[in-house]
C-alpha cells in the first residue's frame, strides 16, 4: 500500500499536469544551490456527511482550530491545521456548520430556540384562527336543537287551538320538555 502511494507521487511529480484534485503542484526551492523545482503537496481534509448537524460540524471545527497548538506538541504536523476556505468554488465544499463557525455566523442554542419559538407562535396563530373559523362555520350551519324547537312552536299553537281542553295536557308536557 505504501509503495503504491509512493509510485503515485512519483508519477505526479514526473507529470504535474495530471495531478488530481487531491494533490496539487507547488513550486519550492530545494537544495543549497536555490534551484526552483516542482514538488507535490497533498491536502489532508476532514470530510463529513451532509447529514451531519450544523452544530456538530461547527463544534468540531471550533475544537480543532482552538486546540491545534496542543496537538502540535505531540504531533508536529497538527500545527499546520488551518481553517478551510468557505467559498463554494472548489470541488470539496466546506460543511455549512463549519463555514458558519469560520465566518462567525453560527447561531447559539438560545438563538435557535427563539427562532423555533417564533415559528411555533406563527404556526399556532394560523392554526388557531383556522380552528376558530371552522368552529364558527360548523356552528352556524348545523341544525340547532333550539331552532328546531322554535320552529315547532307555531305548529303547537295551531294544534292547541283546535284540540279539546282534555287533550291539552299532552301539548303542555311537550312544552315542558322544550323549556
């Protein structure tokens, strides 16, 4: 595996025009006679899935960038860790959470909570208004029992006029149930 990697770098060094996006050619001054030669440099990147939460990516970026001096004490190459470019021009884009931390636009938990509370308030107001309208519409358009009873009163009056006195007790009981 190591020899295959060495062969790849020798091939890139021999043919710098064939360098892929993982390697790029830089000019460096080598030897004491100050000859400018082309060498190969490899960019090592920490890659995350798009499904990673922005908060997590921002926190990992913050930890790596703030503790790189401690890493450099045990691993000298860790001192070369630097913040990635946040523009979207390259092949590998910076995660939105890491870019937000680097640009200084990362929201705190309190700000996110307030945004969610605001959104819930707006949605709750809309749903509450719709529910109230639906209740009013339903109440207005349903046959109400009181309206049925009031519609029955004129018919009862006509019946009471035409019935003999001994049969009025039935209508009196029906009037008692209506009230």
